[in-house]
C-alpha cells in the first residue's frame, strides 16, 4: 500500500531504488512491477547502469495514485 502522505523529495534529485521505495512506502518488487508496467519511469546512471528515479517522477506517480 502506497503511503498516504506526499513523499518529501527534491524535484531535481535522483533517488535509488531503495530510497524511492522508502519514499513511497512500497516494496522493491512492487516498484519493479510499476516500472515494468510503465506507471513510473526510471533513468539509468551512465557509470554504473543502476536505475534511479527523479523526485518529480516520484511525486507525479504518487499523485496519480490518489
């Protein structure tokens, strides 16, 4: 279940998978499923190819779930 309070993130910030899960109050498997379904978009770091989520995307996704 997604958190009832709006995530406190910086719009321009980049957040890791675990940070995004904490902000939204969901499990990483749930975040992965939402990403695969295209409900939330991620980027990839050039150096490590790890996923990141922009703060603005986290808030946009949270507001869409209301």
